[in-house]
């Protein structure tokens, strides 16, 4: 069997056949050849015809997918041929930009829909009373307490077609709880509610099977009602931190550990008023200062990170269930604290610098 460039001749495909195989037009393949992004396996010296091999299908499919996702050709090359770290940075950045464009487009379309004759003047949605109460209790501890930044003392409530999000942050931690509304009519939007007021509302709503929330024009109070009565909450004006950018920039976790939530809380309480405590992950154990806790972790490589107990403990207290999952990306990024029994609640906690004596 004759070979061309080390490839059996029968395996080579014409540009048309390869184009059909990988879902790219022949003109696109010629362009990518000219750009030296996807070179043919062989070019006939007398006719100039391009031929491709089956081994090139994976690269062509990835190239097509990246272009369909809107990546510039220079970024495509970085993903195809660059180191994994560079590829990840490119994709994370592009993904965040694509999400932001999608949110901007959705907001613009929602505004136009809301202006059409017959469109509802307010947004109305229903939630379980106990769900509203638990969401308020869980995220409120992450709200700021500095009078100089009153916006951070609020919980951001965002609502759109299929979910309602409760967000709070003091810039050292960020808590997010997502609920699915029973129904939602009206345009998407967001309001800022003072954290303590929202917790008080939750206590009032907790006994109701369902509550109805009505968000009107900007600046008008948020109305919540159930068969037992109704209440109004004042909304706060201001620009809330771009929490989505923080979430979009999160890299995949490198280390995971599951530990008993109450035991970890007790270990942190035993550290007193120290501003930073060393937490070390090992195989099936977690070392908090001098306290060893059983844990679930497959990796044997020890990992040490510092936390302010006053920041980490409230995140654990707000979690649900006996166990908590800690996910650590590459330091010094924030860690994710997840309720093992409730995936819709997540808290991000910033690590704290350890004294030099505790550095690994």
C-alpha cells in the first residue's frame, strides 16, 4: 500500500470529503490552511489539491466549536497550540464576556418587552415561605456591617424567568442561594433589601406554604403577601458589586474535602480570637491548628491554607446538613464552601495570610 507523508493513501480524504466529515466548508478549510491553523496532511504538487487524514478530525472539530463560540482566531490558536494554562485563561475570559453579552441582551430585550402595550408594570413571583426564610438566613451573615458602605449591608435579590437569586457579600466572603419560583410574570430585575429586614421578613413568611412577591417600578417598596397578610420592604438605591464577574473568574477546584460541619466549627471556635488559623488538608483528614478531624479526601498531597475563623465560621453556620464540602482552587483565590445537602447554596471565602512561622 502506497503511503504519502507516512499516511496510507486510501485514508486520505479530499477537501470536500473532509469538509463534510468535520462540518466545515471547503472555503473555510482553505482559509485555515492559509492561516496555518489547520494544514492539509498532503498537497498534490502538480494540481494543488489538498488532502486530509482521519487524525486531523479532532483538531478540525475543536476548531469549528471554538469558532462557533465566537473566539477570535488568535485565541483559537492559543487554545489549540498553547499550554493548558494559557488555553484555560482564554476560555474563562471569553466565557465571562459571552455571559455578560447575553445578560446585556436579555436586559435590553426585557426592557423593550416591558415597554410594549399590555406588558405588566410589575414583576410578580411565588416562592415557598420556608424557602424564602432559609435563603434570607443563609446569605444575610455575609452582608457587610460597615455604615460607610450601606450597599454591602443589603441582600441583592435578582429575579428572572426560571430562578430567583439571593446574594450577599462583605468583600471577604460571598453567599449565593438560588430558588426556583413556582411562577413568575413580568420583566427580569433586581432589588436591594437591607439584610436584617429580609431576615425579619423570612421569619414572618416561614409558616406560609407559599408567598407572592411583587416588585414594582424602581424605588417602590417590595411587597410580599400570603393568606395571613402582607408586608412592604423598602428598597435601597445603589450599585451592587459585580458578583457574577467573581463567579465567572473562578477556576476549577484543585482540591476537595468533605468534613463534619459541627466538628469543623468546634475546632475553629477552639482557636480563640486569632486572625488566621492554619488548615491543612491530608488524605482523609483535616488538621485545624492542632486538632485532627476525620474527612473524605482522596489526594495524599498535603495542602495548607489560612483562614480567619471569624469569616469561615459564619459560612459553616449558614450551611445545611451534617457535612460540608470545601473546594479549593489554586491559591490565593477564594474557596467554595458548599452544603453537602443543598447544592443551591454556596459561599465563597477569602483565605487569610498565615504568620511566617505557619507558612508551608
